[in-house]
C-alpha cells in the first residue's frame, strides 16, 4: 500500500526523511520557485505579498485553470474527487480510494513523503501501474510542464506508488465549439511526457533536501542578483530584490536578457547612466534607453517626424476591447480566442479636425457580427487605421475567418493598418518608460498630464471583467449604466492617447533637440 501521507525512509528512490518536531513541507509551487532561486523559494513561503504588482492577472490565470480542470474531469466519468477539509483528511481519503480497485481514476489525490507534498490533477489506474496527468489551461507544452510533472512523479514514487506514465491534458487550439455541450475528446489533447519526466527524476530528488533547508531557515538566504532573476522568466519578486538601487537601474533596459544582466553584475554596472556607449551587445533600442537616462529626459530620433507625417488621412485611430475564455463561450469559437465586444475610433480628418465614434456590445450573446458590421461602416473612408500593437490586426483576421461574408472587407481594413508601437519603440526613449513600451507608460511620459489614473477601468483585463458583469441579465440597471460609462471612457482614452502621441511625437519642434539635463 502506498504511504500516502507519512514521512518514511524506505523504498528505492525515496525522498530523504526529515527529523524534528516541525514538519517542513514542499509543494509543487514552492519547488518550481526554488529551481529559479533559493531566495524566491523563501519569499514564496513566508512573504508572498511581496510579489510584484500584477495580482489580477495571476488570479485570472488561476480561475481559468480551475475552470479547465473541472471540465477535464468530465473525461473520466468514473473518477473520484478527493475531498477533505484538511490535508490529513485528504490523505486518508486518498488511501481509502487507492485500496478500492473499483475506482480507476482519482482527482486531486493527496500524497506526502520525505517532506514533500503532491496533489496530481488526475491519477489513472492501469494494468501496469498508474498514469499521472496534469491539466493545463494552455494550448502548447512549455518547458516548466515537464518539471511540474517530474516533481509530482518523484513524490508519488517515493510514497510507494508505481507510476509508469506521465503526461498533460492541454486545450486543443484546433477545437471549434459547435454549441451545446463540449466534445471533451476533442476539446483536450493528451500529451505524453514520460521520457522527459524520467530524464528529470534525479535532478528533482537532488534538489528537494536543499530546498527544505531553505524553508526551515528563519532568514532568507543571501543571493546576489544576476541572470537567474530573468531565467526562465522574470522572477515575481524582481522588484522587491532590486529595490533601493539607483534612479535609473540597468534593470530598466528594454528587453534585458539574463545574460546581459549577468554581465552588468560582474562588471559592477548598476546604473544605465554608467553603461558605456560602446558597450557590446546593446541593441539600438537599448542604446537609446541609456542615452535617455544620461539626458534625464526624452529622446526622439528625427526620422519619426517624417514617418508620422506620412500616415495618410483620414486616419482612424482605433482600439478594440476583447475577452478570451479558456473554454469557448459561443459556437464557432476556439479556446482562448479573442472575442471583440467594443471599439473606439478617433478620426483625424484631412483638415486636422478630430471626431469620435464608438461601439459597445452589451447584450448577452455573441458580439462579433455587430462589432464587425459597425466597425466596417465607421471606417469606410479610412485611408489608415492607426493602432498600437499588432493586436487589432490579429482580431480582424480572426473575424474574417469567422464571418466569411464580411471577410474581404475586414481583411481590406487590415491592409490599411499603421502600427504606432514599432515607430515609438524604434525611435523614442524616456527614463519613465522603465523598459516598457506599453501605451500606459508611453502616454504620460511623452504627453505629461494625460494618463489613465483618473479612470475607473485602467487595463484590458479589467475591461473584460467589467464586460462580463455588464452582460449579466441580473445586473442592477444603475450599475449597468455605470459600467457602460466606465468601459466607454477607457476605450476612448486608448484612441485619444494615440491621437495625442501622433501630435506630440510628430511635431517639428520640441523633443527633437531637447538639451541634456544633469541627472
């Protein structure tokens, strides 16, 4: 019988037991954190509130994961969900279920061995042992998925379970929802990662004991900043660990790589103003950022003026708001497909006059046709559709495929797109950008006094959540009117932001020859 919940020291490959009254346990989340940095591991355990801003995005991902996990369980109609209000209760329920050969699949089974805990999403009984499946609200395999599985398998095997296969259940990007109930065999794709997991088994076992030592320590380990801060991804405690540095830290370099950060650390360079002009490996965009830091103000290359002046008029500055559900909502949509529900259009006429048009779908049905037809009518005279990023072009392409009768017109509009983002990114820099060219950073940097702080809705994720509330038939009418006003104000700000950036950055005087200021 597998030892579902006790520390032990038997079995080949068992995880080292931990003595002492205080039980220090690892989870998959903590293990993955520890692979990047011992200090991150400690902070994830004792001070997760120190994570960088962006909690709303993490909450949205977690909610999507729960939604997809529940749907995946329906593929296994005889499966048993391991409940239990406490960890020990879940362990006891797992032990009882494993003892019953009539139960062929367990969801969220609880195992603990050698101070490490695991709760695999799906555990399937087979003739030769067990298969572990992790459900991911994702469309493709990522590097960390094999590591997640390897940790789960290591704990289960140490607990005495014969795990012979390991894999993923991912959403199938080619699945088109026909309406009604999901076709679960087509909604998910099963990916075998057994070979990759086996290759990581020894690494997992070797790393567990040092990680438990980190968790048992009262103080965070002393870890110098370096390439690991950005590898494999930017650490969620990046801001905390890099606080208190110079006004223009090298971590503000746009598209900074882990390798570059490591070189800066080794050479003792922590300030963009100290980066030599001939520093090897800098891209033109990074060199501009260093120049802006040394100037203490904006940099704009003269070529931008001509490029902005070349945008033909009438120029329609457009922005779309969308939502993307992990599980498709409307017939004809795919997992994570961007469904547009709102547009704003500020029109710059030949004579320089600016007018505004907008659309917001607030009914509880598929918004795509109403969105597309209203946009086509509004932009019929457009010599250019000015956007900020390639996103709007991708939405138009998807709409063209979904609405074949409008496809030619939608793709023709796509051909008129002029993207401001690469123009700004390739010709401008400002210390206030802090390495980002998001319009939320660019606008207040180059158009002082204009930003998003005065709005109730300030980002796309908040807009999609507000729209989900807006279309709820049970919503109070007063709240519905309030949400409509807030959504319209946010989308209009995005397009007005582009009009103002076009005006300021395209001016023939001002930013081009600003004299340097002392730092």
